[in-house]
């Protein structure tokens, strides 16, 4: 557990927030679809609890990957359907004062697993809260 704590830092905040927001939106869509399709009063609460259990399972898998077990990486695939446009770039001096932003693809495998673990734990807690109040 101590060996992966050295990777925690400010550069992992942005990828973790981005991953958590997309995962939360996907889970919220699943909960709303369950509420729409199942016509019982507690459908949204049960769907949110099941979604929280799925995110707990995914966070456990990410934690096991941090410990060295080779498990599949769920929800890490990024599909780029559109071609990047050609742009006119300015002079390099325009970007001297900006800090370089670390993207998810530039992180090491351990840092990616830490980001996924944080995002899945956040979504798990949020969907438990949603299941209580819905």
C-alpha cells in the first residue's frame, strides 16, 4: 500500500475528475433508464444501489491491479471517431507561461489505476447517497 502512495499528487486530480464525471453520467443514465422502464416506486433507488455495487466492484478490481494482479481494465478504452483538424499554431512564446496539462494517456499504468480507483470510489459513494435520497 505504501508503494502506490508516492504516485498521489496534483497531476492526478484532473484525470480523476474527468473519469469520475463521465462514469457518473453513464451510471446516472442507467439509473434513469431503469426508472423509466420499471414502473415501481423504488426502481430508481434499487437501480442506484445496483450501480453503486457495480462501481464498488470496479474499484476493487482497480485496487487489485495496484497490488500487481493482472486483471482486465474496464472502461479505459477511448475511441476517437473524428479526425483531428489541422490548426494554425501560434508562436511558442505564447505558451511559455502555461503549465503543461497531463492527459490520461500520458500517465503510467499505476497512475492510471489510481485515477480509476478514485473515480470509481467517488461514483460508488455518490450512488449510495442517491439511493438513500431517491
